[in-house]
């Protein structure tokens, strides 16, 4: 199998499954959502076609069974219930399993028969009870058809120079891919058989839009010859032929007695009848041949609906497009222009390009440091190199950005299944899915978000009866949102559940030996909540499939911090909890501020810095050194002490205040030197996880500088205490008072 085709099949199938799952959730919450049901059938048709074309019949069989069940719902013969949707989702899960099996082994040996039988049973048990013998009904319908009128509708007698016309009703022993089998049959018809008409139209037959069989009209061959020629072709199970040459004579008489406008009118009528015939075939294919007393008007409505879907599934390549003329050509051209605006890029090629850009940035820095300031020509050339490499860098970084939708789209189904398992009602809302993140970060953030959402359903949202007793709606709400802030993205998971019991967290922390009761009693609830991220920590005494092992939230914190991000939690007991995950938009190449401590340099990412000031702004509040900004205190971290650099503290220095959204602290250093873009390499091996450091960077002179992690730098105990006890009224009124 062609590797490129294989990878495209895997990727497209995953996208179709994700979109199909979300459309199914929309249908479950709103059974009258016609857009959702239309999208469901488009995606299911695509899935079935792709699996069938690639030869994976087990997945195609499941998709076909799901499609049949949804077709009963679509035509209102079955209602949307949670149990039926469970069956549909079971089918989708099996398709995912088959797809993963194919991806790992190149083929799949999974037997779908049990799941397919369950879905088929739901269709048969809940469907039209009167449709006990569809084959007999189809046969009766065929006997009632006037073949002469049908021939007049399907064959242009005026343009046909023939004296003999034979009607052939062909039945195929088609598999799950009716369109594929029909296409093979049509292409195998001998060239000496002149097929001059078909019902339904040929393109509809090739799309699988027929019942057990279809009608062909062959010119200048008698019935016996046509039957013998067709009988042995692909998948043919029966051929019934009839001479309808009289239709040619009737057509000639009509053409002679009528003028041109009348002929046009007849053509319009034929087109209308052909559409109705096609719609009837669609209805037959859907099994809509029951004995219920359906009116002609209802049948017409069903036919129209099926016809519309047929047009969508074939993307406008049927006969209707031929009638549109130039307009259709313009639409096709517009589609092709739009299609080339977005292409798939091999991630290995993208990573290689990104590595080249990193080398280019490093070389640019080295070159600038090596050039003498007086060489203006070289500097002009370097400025040009700066511009080119910066543009290349920005382009590559943008290429790596992928919308959060790629991850967010997986979660509605997760929340729905968890809520069903726990008999809870949850309304899940998603906002900001178009916000973009670097591909590397996006790959890593999926698991942490999954754990936070599972936590929200399991720990946060209460049972419906409990919510009602507390004066809440029986349905809880979980909101997943994202927003861009400078060079970071903030992903928030918010629920309106029971909130976090700070006292329960304290007791569990004491049991685990994480902290003493005295320490915990002095902590405000906002700091106690952070203990839920401690390894092995869980407030659930009972271990379930969802929680109780104390692993999930530890994964959240570890993964987010490894991405140079941070996570925090806020909670209002009885009203809900909010988890905020801050992530950098991109990785590797960042702009840093070089700060000096003794004779060493360190880098502080610019995205975290809010202000740089002199040391004389340092004040003392509650015995701790702080920077005061807008009636808010920022405890001081002396880098010399935090990084354990053993040298005397100078009398002067600089203070770098960090953005409060990242961390409410200020850093004291000996001096600030410059800003520069650097390529950051994360710490590996024994050095990974070292507090206060996130990685290293090679600068222009070849030296390696550490990059500080502002979220893990050690804050002095008196600074923590000052933040807990801070009262804005304690602030000195003047700088002189602060100095005193």
C-alpha cells in the first residue's frame, strides 16, 4: 500500500470520527438539529467509503450498521434516546479500535459482528413493524410500474436512432459498498451493448443510491441477448428483460405532433419524474417500504430529503451541476482555489526546518558579536540577515501553530460518557478553540486537560438530586475555554459543582505526611488547594476507574511545568472550581532578559516580566522585603540566595517585577545587561526538575547561560507570610516612611 495514501487515510478517518462524535452529541442534546443529522450522514458516508475503498470491510460494516440506525432516527421512525445513542457511540468506539489496529499492524482482525448485531437489533426492534417482507413489496412495486412510461422518461427517443429498445431490471448481490459494486458492474458492461438510459440515473447508481436493483435501457439488442450479456457480470444475482420498443414509436409520434416549446415542457416533466424515481429508490434503499398508510405528500417529503442529501454527498457532481452551466464551473473553480490555501506538512520535515532556523538564529548571534562596530558595510549586511532570518523564524513558528480545536474536539465525548457512567447531567461548553499553540505543546497538553475534565465530572459536578436539594439546576455546567495573553495562552476549566473542601485536603495532607497540622492551619484555603497536585494525593477514599489513585492531577502539574507553564486552582465551596493552565504559545526560541549575579549571567524570559526598577523601591512590610505596586505587594526573591551563590551582597542592584498572573514576586539581581533571542534546550537527565531553572541557552560568544524558571524559584518564608497577612492599610504613605 502506498505510504502517503495510507497516512492520508488514517488522518482523514481520525478527523471524520472526531467530527462525527461531536455531531452525534449535538443530535443527542437537540434531536431536531437538522444540520447535525446532515453532517452525521456526510461523515458516516465518508467513513464507510474510505474504509471500504481501502479494503477494511469490518469497519465499513460497523459504519453501515450505524448509518442504518441513524437513518431510522432521521426519518422519525425511531426516537433519539440515550440508550440508542449509547449503541451508536459503541459503534464509533469500535471503529476507532479498528483504526488503531490498522495503524499499528497495517490490517485489522477485530470481529465487529457482536456490536453490529446489537445495532441491527435496535433497528429491527424499533423500526417499522409492518415492513416484514420488503422483498415482496419491492416486487409488487416493480409489477405496478408502466415500463413504457418509464422508458419514455429515461430515454431521449428523439435523439436515438434505433428501432429496438430493451428494458433490463438488474439485481446485484452488493456488499456494504453498493456504489463500488455498482460502479464495477457498469464499467464491465460490454461495449457492444448501448445503454441509453437508466433509472435511477447512472451517477446515482454509482453512488449506491438504489434498492435491490435498478433499470437499464439498451438500444438495438433483443431481450434474450441483453439478458445473456448481463447475466455473468460482476455481482449480478438476477436479470429480467422486457422488449419496450413501442416506447420509441410513441416518442416519435409525440415529437411530430408537438412544437419545440411543448417538447421542452415534456423534457421538464421527464426531469421531474426522474427526480421522483430517484427519490423513490432512495426510500427503498432506506427500507421505507412498510405497510403504514403513508400519504403521497409524506413520501414526497422523504424523497426530497433523501435527494438533498444525495446532492451533498456527491459534492454537486451529479446531473444538477450539468444544468447549471457556467455557474457550476465557477463554483468548482472557487473550490479548487480555496483547497490549495491549506496543505498538510510532514511533521518530520517541519521539525527539520525548525532545527535549521535554530541554527540560523545561533549563527546570527555569533556573527553579530564577531563583527567590529566600525565595519558599517558588514553591519548593513548583518541587518539584512537579521531581517531574513527573523522572517523565516516567524514563518516557521506560525507553521507550527495549530488550533486548540484539534485537542478540544476530543473532549465533548469524554465528558458525555463520564456523566453517563455516574448518572450525572452535564452541559459541556467550549470557547476559544481557534486559539493556536505550538504543535509540541499541543501534543503534550491533551492528557493534562483530560485529567482536569475527569476531575471536574467526578469530584466537581454533584448528582442531580443533590444539586436540586442545594437549589441548583439538576444539570451541571463545565466550561473549557482558552484565551491569548501576550506570549501565553490561558486554558481554563471551570465547573459549577461543589467546589473543593479545603479541610478535607488538609486532613489528607496530614495523613500523607506532606505537611504538619500547624503549617496547614496557618495557610489560607487558596494555598491549601495546591496540595491536590501532590503525587499520590486524592480526596477519594474509594478507587474507581475515574479517580482515587492520586495520579491524574500530579500528571497535570508535572506536564504543564515541563512545558514552561504553570497551573493554579481557585475554588468557592458550594459554587464550583476553576483550573487555570498557563502555557507558552511556542517553545525553543524565546526572548530573554540577561540579569547578572556576581560574575554570572542568567536569562529571564521577557514574557514573564512586568517592570524593571532600581533597588531603592524595595520596602519592608510585615518584616519581609517587598515591591509595592498598585496597593499590591510583590515579595522579593534575592537571586543570590535562591541560586545559592556564595558571595557578598552588593549595596545596589536592580529589581525585576514579574507579572502577577504568572507569579506575584520580584527578583533582585546585581544588574541587567541586555535582551536577546536564544534557543532554549530543556534540562535533561539528573538536572531535569531542578528548582528555579527551566533550561539552558548557548549565546553568541559560545558560553552557556541558565534560563530561570520564575514559577519554581524559592520564595523566603517571611515573604510567603507577608502575602498571607498583607493589609493595604499597612502600606507607608510616603517613600520616606518606607525608608525609615
